[in-house]
């Protein structure tokens, strides 16, 4: 898990746990919550990577447009 995502993932897990009844929380073990944390972390990482790819494409397009057309002189 990325260190910068740990607080967010923990917050999501805690919010999820708080919405469960005590009986359900007791039936779900720490290992399952740890698995859920890993899945959430992976989903966040995929979305961040996708967003970074989009930003990279936009940056590339902006650089190309800033150069303007070749005059061919």
C-alpha cells in the first residue's frame, strides 16, 4: 500500500466498519478487512495511474499546440 494512500484507505475501512452492525463486524475477520484494504488501495492506484496518463496526454497536446505549425522555410 502506498504510504500516501494509507490514511485514506484506513478512513474508508473505518467508515465501512461503522456502517456494519456489531454482529456483522464480529463475523468479518481482520484478514478480510485487510484484503478489502488491499483491493481499495489497488483501485485507487489504478485510478491515479489513469489520471496521470490523461494529464500526460493533455500536456503533450498543449506542448504541440504551443509550438505552432511548422512554416517550412
